[in-house]
């Protein structure tokens, strides 16, 4: 992820806008915070870090009025601060973008964005609200996937998170805490959010940023405070003075080694296809999606929020109606009308929304763990006794406490909850395990253990499918990535030749690439031959779009080794003029954004014969397109 423009702290630091001193919070006999201190200053982004259960969210909720501390002193702008509710916090200018959204499900996106102001005196102007909401969502880059009149209950978890962010931005608060705001966003979407956070910081707001993704901490924060087991272990340290290992040691109290440890796949061709989806349609989100996974393989499903990834697997699982599509397990078509059919066919599914879709709140840990076993087995007793040894083995692998099996799962941290949910499905030994955002909102230690668990499961022959908005996660974990955009599967590529920037370009909504496709068509209409938009490196070419005759051997959504194309010399040279080879001549022009990010190459390949057209005019057309795209993004 690209870092923001460095923010110097050479100026005299302002007095703290908010201070928290000796804050303690107890929930019954459990002490969530002990004598915790915090300072937040205007014009700075403070990272609030810690493992799951460290107390980050508890402290954030105290500062924003969601809960009251057991003891401690808060001040805001030099005055004592006593908050009885979130309304008190909003009144003084403090807002929280919560990890678990607090939206009204029966109200529209528009009404939720301005929910805090609906009860204030005065006349409402829906025209002004709509205009302001459109501007906020456009700045976030999501006006095309968040219809303002849609009821929030119909949105995915990722879309609800975007509404929560827009709601905080609409408040124009002096202090905003972002609690895991990027958990369901891709790298490109995170980049847009960071631009907004930078503008808020430059506008002299005090900003808190809670995240488990260390690359984000280094990209966005100026200073960090780290908690462990409810106590501050590092306070107000300059981010630039720390390394990733420094932060991890403070968070978990030990080194955990490399987060991603790419395993070596077996030779090509081993491991038969264990699961395949063909021509899946579940309107309006899924138009035509297909993918397959081999036994022992980890497949990534990548794409932006609203692309249709989660909706596709929900349709496979029987949670959404399907209008078309075929599902095959071990090469045989199966019919799935409801989730129990999927379980008995050998599928497991960890859904995206941990609280709403995975946890039964009235059940304890043991009962939540055994739910899938109930669905798979029809006989008397459900086979619980046969699984006792495996239960203990899984709990030890995931470092889950054996002596707390009879407690409510809601008493555990998000990371512990996620481990139990994953263990639930491994317990029934499925052939295929699908995980939607499996590390959303969990700490770095939990992420590392989840990755090792999934890799071990694949080694044992399981077909694993991971849906993630975290492109770094997909690249670090998956061997192959199917990219989904606008309800279509548009690319199936080996992960080795991809980067986060390349994935972001491939996953871009088709509406945002329409200008590029129009340019390709206009080049072909003017000069003939084949026009294409592609990503290049020394070894491979990934075609994003093309028009005209089939001259180069490239097709959209496919990766080719450079030597497998018809124009390897042109690709390697990327010269200022047409480059001839064989019976073809090719001109390539690179596009970049204002930050220097590679946006791909526009190419024009013509048959030999006659003088090629002037390069200046063609390059001018391409540069005009590049500027237009940049203005559209900004």
C-alpha cells in the first residue's frame, strides 16, 4: 500500500485536544482497562493498537460516549468531559466510526448518513441531504455502489461499514476515531479513505485510527499508543521511530515470525478439481460468475466492495435465489437449495459478518463449535463423542482455552470468536472450505495462526476458497486468484505474477474503465489492427481489455508469458516509436497517476505494410485519456 505524503512533526505540538487519565473499566469481574492513559492532538493521526481483547475498542467507546468508565478522568479542549451518551459526545464534536456498525436497518442509506441530525430542531431538506451525501460518497469513491434510497438491511457488511464512515464524515466532528474502518475495503479503496483522513488531519482535526493491519499504521498514523491486556505498554510514540517487529512485540509480547509464509505447491496437474461453479447468476449482484478449486489448493476471490463475491458464495450456499448456474463437487453436479444441503455435500462456509451470520449468541463455546456437526449428521447423538479428541486438537492448535468451553462465545475477543468459527467447519472435515473475509477485525497474532491453519488444511487435501478485500492477504495466501467485477468473473490468474496495484486495476468496475475501452475502439476505427490495454513486466503480460483484430494472442483476463505473445520484442523494448517484428508493428504508451502508480499500457498493433501513422497524435489521444481518468478519480 502506498504511504501518504510524510507528515513532519518538527513544529511545536499543540496541546492535547483530548486526554484520558487513569481510565479503568470493569465488566462484572472482568477488567477490560486498567489505569489507561491517552492523548489526542489536533492535526495528528494517532494509531491505537493492540491484540484482540487488549482494550482498544473499549477505550474508543468510552471516549465517544458509548460506555462509561468505572473510574478515570477525561478532558476535552481543556475542560472536564463527562459523557452520558453518544449524543453528548456528538454535541461536543466527538464521533466514532465503529467496527460493529450502529445503523438503523429499516432506514435508507441517506437517512442513516444523517441519522444523528434527524432529531435536532429545524426543518430538514432532503435535497440538501442528498447533495451532501452524494459528495461524501463520491469522495470515498463509492457513489456507484451505495444507492441512497436502499434500505440498510439489504446491504452487505462491507457496504454498511462505508455508510458508517460516511455518517462520521457528515458530522464534521473535531475528533473522529476510526475503529477498523478498512476491514472490508480493498487497497484502492483504502487509499481513497486515507486521502480523506489526510484532508481531515490537515483541517486540524484530531483523528484516532484503530487497525490490525501494520502496513496501514505506517501509512497513515503520526504516532501510536499500544495496549496489551488492558494496559498501555507504549504511549504516544512517533510511528517513524518504530519497526513492524517493535510494534508486534509490544502488541503480543513476543515475536511471531513472518505473517505470510508462502507454501510450495505440488507440481502442476496434481490435485483434481474438487469444486466448480459455472455460469452462476443471482440478480442483481451476480450476473455470470464461475470459478474452480483443486484439492490442496488455496484459491482467492478478489474484487472491490459490491463486486458480487460474497453474494456469489451466498447463492452457492443456498442463502440467495439462483436464476442460473451449475455447481459441481468432485466432478458431479449437485443441487443446493438450503445450507444443510451444502454441508452434506462436503462444503463449509465462514460467512463475512461474524456477529450476524456465524454466532448463536445464546450458545456457549462448545455449542457454537458443534453446530455444523448437527447439520452434517442425521443420526441419534450426532456423533459428538467421536469428535472429542479432534475438538481438543483443534483448540490446542488455535490456542483456545479448554477451561472456558461453557462460557458464552460473546465473552471472547473477535479473534477468539473467529477461531472457534473456523474450527467449527474443520471439525466436520469438509472437502471444500469457503471463507469470506476470514481475518476481518482480528489482530496480527490471530491472522498468523489462521493463515497457518488454512495452509495446513490445504496440505491435507482440502480445497480452500478465500474471499478478501485485503489484496495483500490474497497475494500472501492464495496460489491462484479469480477477480470479480460488476457481478462477472473477469480474470483467473496465478498469484505469483500479481501485485496489489495490478489487482486493483484488474478489479476496477467496468463503468470506470469504459473510457479506456472507448479509446481502444476509436484507435481501431482510425487505424485498424488491434488495440489493447495491458499490464507489463519482464516475464508476463496481463490483458485488461482489447478491441479489433486478434493479432497479439492476448485475451482479457488472461496472463501470458511475454514470449507467448506475438509481440515479445515490443513488450520488452517499450520504445518511443512503432517496433516491428515479423509481420507486425506495435506502439506502446504507459499511463500513470499523479502518484506515479502504473495504470497499465495502451498498445496499438498493426500489420506490416505501408508507413505507420504518426506516433505523436496517438500518444496525445492516450495522454488525454489518462488526464480524463485522473480528473474522474479526483
